[in-house]
C-alpha cells in the first residue's frame, strides 16, 4: 500500500507542478511512467499493480479531467525486489525472481527487469545475468501469460486485495495532500519515517520467524555457497579515472560556457532541460552538471535522520 501511495503521490506532484507551469495535461501525461518493485507475496503483488493502475486513472480523472484517455494510463516498469534476495542459498533467488517477474506481468507491467541470483553477494556474473534474461524469455515465450491484458481479473482474492490496497493507498495520498503534497511530506520526514517503520517491522517479523525466508531463518543447511562470484580488478577503477582525466584534458569548445548557462538557468528558475542537453553536447561530464546544480540548489537533508 505504501509503495502505491508514495509512488502515485510523487507522480501527482510532478503533474501539478507541470500544470502550474502552464502545460496542458494531455501534452505530457501520456509520457509519464512509473517504477515499481515486485516482491514475494504473489497475489498481493498482482493486486498492488492492479490497484495502482486503477487508482492513478481515477485520481487523474478527478483532478485534471484530461481529454486524452492515454493520460489516464499508468505505464510502469517493474524490477524484481533486490531486498528479497539472500546471500544464503543464493540459487533460491532464481525461483524468487521467477515468481516476482510473473506477478509483475500478471499485474500489467510494460517493461521488466529481473535481478540476478548473486546480487546479494556481488555484481552479477555473466552466467547469472544470462539466467535472469532467460527467466524473462521463458515467461514471455513459453508460459502464454503475455497474451492477456488482465488474466486474474475476476478472482475473488485478487479483486478483494486490489480494492483493499486501492482504498488504503487513497487514504494515505489524501493524508499527504493535507500536508501540502509529496514535497512537503518528504521535507517533513513523514515519508522516510513511514518507510523506516515498515522496514523495522519487516525485520522484526523475520527475526521473530513470523515470516519465513527460506535459507535465512528456516530450512537452513549450513553449507557455504559455491556460486562463482564476480570480482573486479582494482585496475578497472584506475583505468577509468585515467580515461576521465584524458577526456577532460583534451576537450575544447564551449563546455565552460554551457555549465555557466546551466547555472544561470537554475538560479532564474528557467527550464533546465535545454541547458543540460547543451552541456552534454559540449562534453560536460555528469559530475560537473550535477555539481553545478548542487551549487545552486544545495543538497536535500532528511529531517530527523
């Protein structure tokens, strides 16, 4: 519920900001896309995605009354949840990821990322990344689930959970609205505190064994993992730094001017996208662009943390 509410509240903040700048909602709303995680509670995850799609359409219709039906559509990318992956018995992560990916597809995702089995241990090896890719391909080309828009529609459990999540998420969004919107809720520390409390309760449930994680707090075999782990040679970092310095030394042209223009735009409140594009075209690095914006806007600090 929190994931749906906080994600949609952030989306509404973007929409409201754009409308206040004079943009017509139908000019940009069809291009908005969202990012969700897919976790282990299979039916609840399907219901979560369905609730998010329904609630976004409802809120957009109520608040902005767009004329283009695409403005009501919640397009989203899903990634299987890295927080569910375990260093213990890492081969089990292949199964977890497959179920999570299936839930995302049944919930209506437009694009999908499947994590690798060894990501709780290190960067994924090539073999692990290939298994993650093959998981998607088996799902897409062998299971048949991609042929249907909403294959679990009508299931009592899924429909009931969808409605419960939608109602609870709407209540939380309305609470955020009363605070002044997503930005105010973040600035006050409300969102961070809510997420922190949820994480604390999840950890307690794990440690008290109210929730079972296979290989972590139950079904433990005590055997060390034999999974090959990716190791990165320190020379890679040195080589990248050398290439970065060489790039900066040889560049010519307008990069300094582009950065200055970006700084002026940030200070005046102008649209930042054109000067950012100009910076990239003139060989400014991402670090330089971000540093210029930091110098103007400062850095966000969570209250109470």
